[in-house]
């Protein structure tokens, strides 16, 4: 059995968000929870992901959205651990370290990920141009999935129920 961990973006997703939809359809999926909701502090997010992954040695697929993709890419520098694969949806383009006093985000790493991954990107994402997403997919050795004009793949963009996410996760869970 492969465990699925949901890695949120900077903010907790709304109840109608596609990650919440996945959780509702698959009660065994678990959230990676962190202490500072609404803020992104890399050390906190990495500690939360490390703790969640340490709960079991069971093979795990990470399903990350937005800043959660940054968390996964940063964590992956330490090796694959129990991670079998990652679905990275709409990562933000953080070319330089960034802070606003409450949140701090390091730049997105360029290192290849040590596990299979799929980067799902939109051609109309205000947080990252599609060409940049393609760049990161190449650098991370990730399969690039073109979502078309999907915005930032949020509830406001129409992404509540999202069967494609289940299909992409299934591709990562098959040995």
C-alpha cells in the first residue's frame, strides 16, 4: 500500500479545494500540518514534512500545491527517504529568496528530485509562467503535464473536484 501525504501551499486550502476533495474521497490521505497557518517559514514546513514522513516507513506519494512544491523540492535535497513519487501542482516562481516579515521562502532549488515526479502546470498561472514551469520540470527530472488555462489551480479557478489529480497520483503509486 502506498500512503499519500497532502502538502498545502502557503495557506490552508478552502473546504472546496481539490486537495480537500481528494482527502474527502480518500480518507486514508493525510495532511502535512504545520504550526504557522497562513505563513510560510521554510524550516517549519520542512520539519512538519519530515515528521509526517517519519511516522511510518511505508512508501509515500507527496501531493503538493503551490508553496507546498517548494517544501517538497527543498526536502528532497536530503534524499528520497520513503517517498515513492510526488505530484507537484502549480509551483510558485521563486527565483530569489523572499520575505514579507511573516513568511520567508528560499529560492526554488534546481536540483533533480531523487524520486519520480509529475509537475502539473497552467498556461495562465499568475504565480509562474508555463515556460518557467517547463524549466523546473526539466531541472527536477519531472514529467510536465500541461493543464491549459487553469490559473493557479485553486478553488477560484474551478478546481474543487479534480479527477485528473487522482489519475496522476495513480501513475505515481504503481510500482
